[in-house]
C-alpha cells in the first residue's frame, strides 16, 4: 500500500500544490513556518476523513482540506481518497493504529500521545493480531468486583454512600456490644421492668384503640355531613345551571327600559305636536315671503333700469355740464375777439369799397379768417350747450317713468337716493323673512331627521334590550323574570351555606369552585372507608379528652419505668440506630426496645456479615480463575517483543548492536530494553536519539504485523530531530534501506543536515525531492 499521487487544492493559507507524484523515498524540505506541519495535517485529514480523534493539535485550520490522495494497493489497483472516501474503508486499520504507527507528527516517534495509554494500545493491538480477549477478561473481572463490592486488592470497597467495608466492620463491633448488653440485662434483672413496661404499653394500646374508635366516629360523622353538603351543593349547582342568565342587572335594565319607553313615547308625541305648530308657522311665513318677493322683484327691476338707464346718462350729463361751465370763460373770450375782429373787418370792407388799396385786401383776409374762426368756436359752444339741455330733458322724461323726476339734476340725485334706500329696506325685509323661513325649515328638518329618529332609536334600543333579555331568558314579562331571579338567589344562598359547611370541615384547595369540589370529593372519598365505622358510637369531645388523660397517665407510668431503664434504653436506641444504618433494610425498620428485639437485631447483623463475606469469597475465587486465564493470554504479547522479535532485530540493527533485546513489562505496563552489557533500561531513560530509534523500530515491526507482511508507507515529520550527525546519517541510511525493501517513506524536514546527507541521492534522482512552496501571506 503506497501513496502514488496527492493534491492539496485549498487548506487554510497553503497554496495549491498541484499534482504531486510520489516515489518510494520522498523528501519534502522547507524552512520552518513554510507550511510543513499544515501539509502533513492536510494529508492526515485526506487519508482518514473525520476519523482524526486520536490526533492532537490537528485543528490549526478549522476547515477540511480540498484535494485528493491516490493509494495503490499491493496488486497495483489505484484507489482515490477524498472527503467522503477515507483509508479505513479500504484497509483493515483503525485511526488509532494509523496515528501511532504510520504517521509521525510533531517530530514525536512515541507510541500513543500519553505514556499511560501505551500499555492499553499494545494490549489492544495484540488482541487484534493474536485473537486474545484480554479486554473482555478485564471487563469480566471488573463486573465481578462490582458484584462482590470489593476493590482490586480484594477487600470490601468504601465508596460513596455504600461504605460496605465500614458497615461490615461496624456490624462485627455492634454484635460484640449486643452480647455485652445482653449479659448486663440478665445480671441487673431488667426483665421484670420490661414485663411491666409491656403491660403498660398494652393498656396504652387499648386506650388508643378506643380513641381510634371515637376518631372513626368523628370521621364518619364528618363524612356524612360532608357528603350531604356536597350533594346539596351539586344539586343546587345543577338547578342553577338553567338560571345563570337571570341577574339583578338585567332585571333593572328591563325595568329601566320599560320606564324609558314610556317617557320617550310621551316625548315623541310632544315633538310631533311641536312639529305641527312649526309647520303651520312655516306656511304663514312662506306666503308672506312670496308676497315680499313679488314686491321686491318689481322694485328691483326698477332699480336695475335706473342703474342701467338713468345713472349713466345723468353721470354723463353732469360731466358735460361741468365741461360747458369750464368753457364759458373761453366762450366769452371768443365773443370779445369776434367783436374786435368784426370791426376791423367792416372797416377793411368799407375801405376797399372806397379805395381798393392792397393793404385793405391784406387786412380783409386777416380779419376775415380771425372772425370766421372765433365765430365757429362760439357757435360750437352754443351748440354743445343746447345738446346737454336736450340730454337733461330726456333724463327728466325717463326719470318720470320711475317717479323720480325733478327740475334739476340735484333733485333727481336726491330722488334716486331715496329710491335706493327704499330698495335696501325692502331687501332687508325680504332677507329677514327668508331667514325666518330657513330657520323654521331647519327646525322642522332637525325634528324630523334628528330629534324624532333619535327618540325612535332610543325607544327601539330600549325595546331591543328588553327583547334581548326576553330572548336569553325566554320570559315574556318581567314578573316571571323576577320569580326566576328570586329562585336563583335562593339557590346561590344555599350554595354558599353548603360551601361554608364544606370549608369548615375540609377547608379549600383553590380559588375556583370546580377545583374545590374536586378537592372536597377527594377528601370525602378518603373518608368513605369510615362510612360504616363505629356506627354505634357517637363522637364526644368530652369522652375523647377523658381517654387522652388516661393515656397520658399510663404513659407517665411507663415513663417512670423507662427512666429507671434509661441507660439501658439509650444503649438499645444506639444499637437500633447503628443497626439500621448498617443494614439499610428497605422493607422494614428494626426496633430495639426489649431483650427479644436485641436478639432479632443481632441475627440480622450476623446474616448481613455472612452474606457479604460469602459473596466476597465467591467473587474472589472466580476472579482468581480469570486472572490465571488472563496471565496465560498476556504471555502471548511476547510474540511482539522479546529477543527474537522483529522489534528487537530492527532496534539492534539501527543501534549497531548496542541494544540486543526489547521487552514489554506487563506488571508496570512499560517497554524495557537490554543493552549488550546486560543493563536493562526503561524506554523513558534512553537518550533522545536512542528513544526515537526504539520507537521507529516498534512502528516498523507493528506495521509489518498489521499489514500481514505487506509493505506500506510512513509519513514523517522530522522524526530524528534529536539525533547527532553520525547517528542521523545512519538513521537516514536505514530509511533508504527500508525504502529499498518496499516501504514508502514520505519525509518532511526543515533540517539542512537531512538535505546535505541526501544531496548525492537528490542529484542522482534516486529519491524524489521537493521543496515546500511556503504559505500565502
């Protein structure tokens, strides 16, 4: 079985290794902290999958590696290992064996992580190789010691609460004390006092029996009263079930609703009367409003015409008259100029007629133009004045149609003002009547839409409440409802009375009645056994007190006797306590009050001692048989160790004959070696180099055994780090020789010495040399 190829694609900070082909001897070299240990961890996880519980410190990287390993078996068949397929599925090896033999991690060649586990590992592997059952024998011996309750040394164990050793010893001591106490009783004649004590106890028992009979009578009476009260309570509760819906609140609601219906009905009739009066008033106001609207409409039409026809004309007239008044001064100027121009014009005309001189033509033309111009301007003013006179006449005519005519514009304006005031008054009167009508209509609407429906709703709500109560109670009138309610109240009163009786006799066990009924049923049920007890006895508190006094007197007498026997009773009580503590009887408690009781206690103690001693003897006899078998079986482990064993041969060869034999001491569970001078040393006392050589020899020999003579591989993490240069060279030569014999060596190292020793082989390529790539930063 060899590793032909592997690839680590991803594992923590390791780079992708790509495909790595392996030969018989493979050296992976790299400086410290370049991924040597992480690479080995990844290979272990790929080989074994999740079966790595025997490997320490292998979780430096929490994730599982991505990659594969290709294994070649002795027949040349290749098997690819990955996350799902691991080595233990294809070869008959356990993870523990892989860990302790074929894989050397952290430069440690020792077998098992802990020296205390080494013996167990050799025993297990020997059982596996030779068919031994030492583990089963050890388990049988352990079970036998458990049965006998003894320690490995064969004595009773003293663990936890069991304390068997102490209890057996205490039982023997207590028997001696009982024998001594028995002699003392006979010597001091305590038997007479015991007889009188017995008689008093019998008297006390008789009195207690009478007290018990009285108590039975009390419990019977309590049962009878409780049963009667409980039956009455249940009967009342059953009758009450149909009356649960009846209550004071609904009764009062019914009555209140009937009263409200009566009141609301009267209120509704009053509202209808009020509505009728308001409707009559509305009719009157509506007629008045129609008349006012007609009058106002006529007046309003006249006002619109006055506003549209008279006011604009009057305004224009006023503006024109004002303009004419302002132009009168100009007109007077025009007339004066006209007169002045007309005189020279007349003179010029006369002069021209007399003597047609040129100057008269010039003066004629000049004054003629001036006269014409000012004559036209004067005529224009007169014409405009006449126009506005005609306008005013038209205004007067129009105003007369609306009864506001006057002789001048001021009077017309005054009449228009009066007309506007009359219009305003009529409009206010109309608005007032409209407001009154609107107010009446709103009142009518409110009465119809709100007040009357509201009263109707109130009546219906009250009727609905009554109908709901009727529906629930199925009663048609309040008188029947009141009768049922009174019956309910009577039943509730009865229930409270029965509850009071039951509470006084049995108390309560909860807040809910259902819980208490169950509790009372249970308590009364507990007393049912007294139903027929002491029927001829009537409980009397006085009689009970009298009997208690008699009992106390007898107990006092018994106490006096006990005082005389106090020292003896104390010793007997001590015996009683110790005996019960030792015996721990489950079925009964042993009492020790008399000499007869003392003998019973002694017999039980002796039986306890005999049973355990016999049990121990039988168990020890059986253990002896199995120890003989185990001794014979364990001798077979010498097949792995001893002078002629492969382990001794390998170790002798590696150490150049310095050590001639390797043995395994079964008594101390440790490996020992014998030097050629005869000195025997434990493995732990060897030098570092010799220690590594010893355990590598063990790995080789056990590997051959487990693989049934076939060859496998070793994954090594600087296994010879403690060796000096000369011994290191020999150990490397040994590895080369092992490789030549068919074993595959996969050697990881950070030591330059290893590289130097194998330099020639690396150059000749007789070994497969690879340098580690380091880790990703």
